[in-house]
C-alpha cells in the first residue's frame, strides 16, 4: 500500500515529461545537422577526437533527457525500482562526464576556454550528480526530489541546446575568417595586376 501510494507523485509529472522527452528527441536531430556542417566545412584540424569531446556528449545529454522522461512516465508499481534505475543513470552520466573531460584535454584541434569547460564538463557532471543524489533520496522525499529531477532534465536540455548553437557559431565564424584570409592574397594579386599597366602608362607619358 505504501509503494502504491508513493506512485501518485509520478502521475502529476506525466505532462511535463511528455513535453521534455519529446523536446529531447526532436533536438537530437539538431545535432545531426551540426555534425553534417562540421563534415562539410572547409576547416582543417577537425577530427574524431574533437567530435567525441564536444559533439557526441550533446547526443548523450538529449538521450538522457529522453530516458529520464521515459523512466518517470512508465507505469511503475512503486518508487523503489525508479530510484535504482535513476541512480544507475546518474552514475553512468558522472562517469561519462569524466571521460569527456579527459577527451577534451587530450584533443589538440581546439583549445577550450572557461566557457567550454563550464558547459561541456562542469554543468553536465553537476546535473548527473544531482540526478544520482536525487535518486537515492527519491523514496523518502518524493515530492521535493521530483522537482530536482525535473530541473536536472531541463538543465541537460539547455546544455545540449547551448553546445549545439556554440558549435554552429564557431564553425560559421571560423569559415568566414578562413574565407577572408584566403581572399586577401587574391585581392592583392588583382591589385598588382591593375597597377602595373597604370605605372607603364605614366612612364610613357613622362617620356
């Protein structure tokens, strides 16, 4: 009876996780577009290490949001199994976050700044840690802890959106800078070609 009564708080969150879960699933397609832009961009130095460090985690975060939504929307008989499954998800997320940090340090194609460490390492590990701790406290403080888990889901969603947008803007600015750099020698050569006949005409006029 206690376990059945404890199931009622999950029902109140059903609509929330339908929205969040569907958003995570839809935004996963956004990262596929980002990866396509990376593969088609003329930038040199992009390799699998950079994608593993800055691209793949976005898919993992969106998938984690979808998984959390699926777990909390499933017809559980009580909170015991929910707590165990969410704790495993949080622990796996923490371990993966540490792997991402190691990958970001080992790659050489891009030098991360503080904002990169914040959004790609600190905030994700904090979110998964919050999920892990919340899962352990779920049975005793269900009403309060569910708000924390909901906040973790939104945080992971916002992290994925930010990192996808950050990658797109970086590619756009880098490509523009490279195009300007490549067009500069062409403009100088064209200017040299046009100035030579003018100098020759002036010399002839003086003679």
